[in-house]
């Protein structure tokens, strides 16, 4: 929004007038604050920083600065101790804010930081032939939200699902299928049946350890390109992907690439050769490693003593392939915090290989999903399935709708939007590094800081608009924007672009989620005290404000990967 820039320019010009040439506009922007209370103004500038140069008390500087500030968008400036507080003209700014939202609609808040450059985002990455558990929710929804946010900032996101589709476990699975598998059962319930076979393999191997050798030999056959092993592996992979795709469709998430671990099998020798050529490989207990002593990190293991390559080798091959394929400006890896050291090692190895672009590779870690304070990976030995959680959330949302609005049209579709949206929003409203406590009941309440609360606010605003005709470009009475509750809403609309920018720079979707909650709460307070549909000269201005709120709430939710129903 331009008002912040207007104030920055005004302060900068006055500082130049006062003979202070050491502060750039960027430095003024860094120091500019938003006061903790609305009655203290829209922006505040602290004068402590100028005391040394001007050899005056900050309070005196604030007084002198305030006298020189003149701008048509400002209603007034006030001095509070060492601060100059800026109050925007509510009528002029209010009209421009609403006009901008109504003109730009979904494009409101769009930035051009990225200049259409590409950002690869590694997200979700479940293991094939295993259930899609709640453990994969965080990577999936945080990664998808970041993809939406970087796109809003002018980048082209490349969503990559780096599947866990390779490793010794597939030799074990092939062994189990050959011994006990039934084709029809696998076709009917692929993931469930393959997991049953995998569990049985481990149970039987405890009694018959030779099975482990059989599993390893089948994986060796798979690595060597054995026709039968490859055919079974491809079948397991395809069946798994069909099942995953159903869950992704339910969540409204799409990918540009499903190239998983197996895709890089024939690309790792090149990496090892390059490391040898650049004299970066050293031997350690028979294994080949890259020393990272200068970074105070343990060495990065490239090849085990038996010649097998590792995750690091594969991730190096993937990084080089993606740089060639996409020429990314940044690469993001949305992977749990326990992998932090691994990614530091991979990025440092790329840097040692001479690839400057490795400095634009970022690991985006996140906290755990907890149930009753414990890590949510198993429950009485069973995996907590994401699809079951989503379906349960949809059913609970449907019951809620039946209680509150039994005659609602398209109930099933709305229940899906609310149920799935509740699960996604509950995750994203938390700062990603924090652990998240799982509770369907807490997620689905229509009160408090939840997805349904924001969705319901959007639907409520839409229902007001259905009762009245908004004439978007009609001149309006600006008196409506002077109301304090209206100005709270307007000042939040004004900050949407800033919030998107911060969410992008900090790789933090929770900033958008918290913003939508703040906007919903501010609108509900406005709605509670202002008679929006009263027939008077301010009605169109009020309706334009309501319309602006629907646009921004819907777009805020979209950035998180949540739908905004118009009726609930």
C-alpha cells in the first residue's frame, strides 16, 4: 500500500531538510513502527536514532520533526515522547483503499518481487507403498501455502513431490508379495494391503532371519534392472500414487513433478565423479566423504564402504538436475527440523563445488504434530491416516451445518470446504517451527481463531451483499470511513500487501493466517455496531467496505490453500 511509502518519503525529505543525510529511505522504512494501539496513530517514527548526529534530546527532535511534516494524506501528526505518530486522513485514505481493492480484486496485494523467476519447492514427499499419515500434513500444507505466497510475490513456483520410492524396503516388500501377496487384494486396497505385507515381513523375519537376506537380494535385483523386480516396483508405485492423488485432490493441491528418489539413480555417478575431479572426496573408514570442517559440521557421507550411495548423494544430484531443468532463483525444502544438519551439509558441499546459487537454497523446517502432547506418528501401533482425519472433519462440518443452517444449498460441497479448510488452517495458524496439538473439535469450532470462523465471517459478509446492490464505482459519502470500527477494518486492508511480503521473506504462512483472523474479528466488531443496510447517503460506502473485506478474506484463505464458501 502506498501510504507507508508516502510517510517514508515524507520523513526522508524532512530529514534531508534538517541536514541529516546519513539515513536512506530503506533505513527509514526499517525504523518505522506500527503503534500498539489504534488511538496512537497508524505509523510511528522513533527519534532516538537521530540523537547522536543532531546532539539533541530525542523528544526535542520529535518536536522539530513534527512541525516540518506536511502531507495531504495525513490528518495530523502527534508527538508522544521521543516518537512522531502519524494519523492518516481516514476519509481520503479510506476511499483509496476501498477503490484499490475493488479495482484489483484477486490481484490486490500482488507484488512483483519475483519478476517471474522460478522457485522450486520440495514438499509432501510421502513414501510409496506406505499410508499417507498425519505426519505428512505439515510439509504438504506449509509447502503449498509457500508456493501460493511466492506466486503472489511474482515468482513462478515449481511444486516438487520428491517421493520416497527407493531403498531396501522395496526388496522386502517384493519378497513379502512373492510369498504371501494376492494381486486382487492389492488392487482393491493397495496401501492397506502393501502395509500389511510389509508388517508381516518384519514379523516373519524375526523368526526366520534369512528373510532379510532374501529382501536384500531382491533389492539388488531391482537396482540391477531385473524385469520382474522392476515390474512389481512400478506397480506398487502407480497404485500408491493413485491413492495419494485422491488425498491431494481432496485438499486441492497439485504438483509439477513427482520425480522421487528413484529418478536420480542414474544421476549420482556424475556427482561422485565431479567431487573426485574437484578433489573434494576423502576416505574415512572405507567410506567416501566431503570434509566440512571449515563449517564446524561433521563430514558429508557420499558413498558407504560397500559402494552404496546415500541421501546426500541423491540430494546433490537432485539439486544439480533441478538447477539445469528449472534454473531456479531459490530452492526451498519443506522438510522436518530433524533434517537440518543434512541440508546444511548438502548446501555446503554444493558451495564447495563452486555453485554460488547454493546460497539461495533454504531448508524450511517445522515442528511436530502432537496428540495429547506426544508425537503423532502412531496410535496404539496404528498409523493416523490423513484421509481418515479429513473425512472425519468433513462429517463433523456437515453435522455443524445441519444444526446451524439445515436448508443450505450444496451442503456436501460446503462441508468439504469447511472440514478440509479447518485441518489446513489449524496447522498454518501456528508458526511453523512450533509443535501443533491435534484436535478436530478445536479445529472445527465457529468461534475463536479457526478456519471455520474466518470462512463464516466471509460468508456472513457475502450474505449482506446478497441483500443489497453494491455499485462498486459509485462516488460515496466519505463520512462512513471516519467511524473507528470502520477505520480498524480499512487499516487492516491497507496492510495486506505488507503481510504477504513478510510471510514471503520469513517463509511463514502463519502471518497470513493470523492476518485473516484479525480482519475477520475487526469486521465482526464493525458488523456488530454499524447498521450497514440502513438507507442513507453512507450506505454505498459501507457496502463497498463489506465487498472489500470479502475479496481480501477470500484471497487470504486462498494463499493458505483454504476455500471460502459464500454461504454456510
